[in-house]
């Protein structure tokens, strides 16, 4: 166990992870590291100092986004106009996360991927459950069903087909839950 990182090092790492996530959403996990460095406003050496391999960076982005998604649920419930609005906003964040996640399976193999998937479920299923309960939708759909449904709709976005709009379809799914 190493000593805790300084506050500025934690901020730098968060900046790198946010930049990498944005680049991965736009260009996939195979995006050039120089694009991430440019987005973060740092040199490539800084990225490699924090994340020696692409796999290290992708895993860190994945965990960072899981935590951001988990933290967003309660915050959205406290600030959104309604529980339904909080659920819809959270699902939008979840879609961003899923888009970033594409390509992870190719980087991770075996137990590493299984452990990350278990971490994902442990952190996000309870948050989805809380949002569904607040919106009064637990009788209509279970959290894991909703998350899988959203995930399956996002898979079609991998083809970059302009005639396929995963966000629109996810929006229809969420609107259908309210009907």
C-alpha cells in the first residue's frame, strides 16, 4: 500500500481521466494518447507517468466513470426537477459511460474483465434501483433489466451508422417506462 497522493496529483489524475473519457467517447479506446494529452493540456510523458500502459489508462477511466456515475445518482435526485428527470439525466450519463466502455473487453482478458464487471454491477445497480424507486418505477422494471436494455441499445452505436441513434432509442425506453 503506497502513501496517499497529494491533492494536486489527485487533481491532475482526475483531469487526465476526464480528458481520456471524453476522447474515448468521441474516438474510442484506441484513440491516440497525444489526443488525450492535448485535451488534458499536458505532455504525453505526464500520461505515461500516471498510466504506464494503455490498459492501465482504460481501466482507470472505467473505474473513474463508474464512480462518477454512482456519485451522480444521489446528487441528481437531490437537484433534479423530479425523480423522473433525475433518472433520465442519470441514464444519459450511463450511456456516455457505456460508449466509453466499448473496446474494454478487447483490452482486458479473463479475470480482470470479470472483476471490473463485478465492480460495475456492485456500484451501479443499487444507484439505478434508488432512482427507479424514487420515480415509482420498480413495479415496471428491475434495475439490472433497465441497465441491460440501455446497454443493448448502445451496442448498435458501435457501427457509427448515422441512421442509428442510440440516445433517441434510450429516450424512448425511458419515456415508455413513464407511460
